[in-house]
C-alpha cells in the first residue's frame, strides 16, 4: 500500500475517532421499558406520562461506553498519517 492508501486509511480512522467521540458524548440517553400489567385498561397509551412514571428506566449503550475507543482511533489515524508522510518523503 502506498502513501495515498495510508492517507485514506488515516482519514477513515479520523472519522471513526470523531464518531466514537460523538457517541461517548451523547450516550447518556434513557430508554423507558414499559412492563406489561394485567390491570391496564384497554386503550391506555403505554408511552403516556402516567404510564412512564411507574416504568423502569434503563440506559442502553451499544458498546458499553468504552472511553478509550476514541483515543485508539486517534492514535491509529496519527500513525497512518505518519507512515504516509514517511513513504511520501522516502
């Protein structure tokens, strides 16, 4: 792979670093789980505020919120950029 390939790979890892940073910054959302109850009346909206207050709150993060993932992609991007510069100048 030549210097252009490493430059493209560096850009790809930079995008993954940006995406991991955005995910870690915005992964504090909550998803409400509405358990089925036998006493609920027919036609009651399970997502209404009254039903949500009694529901259980769960946080969902796809990768478990790995904080070091951002830095791994940053190092891979910088490393590929260094290899591309070295191959370009050699």
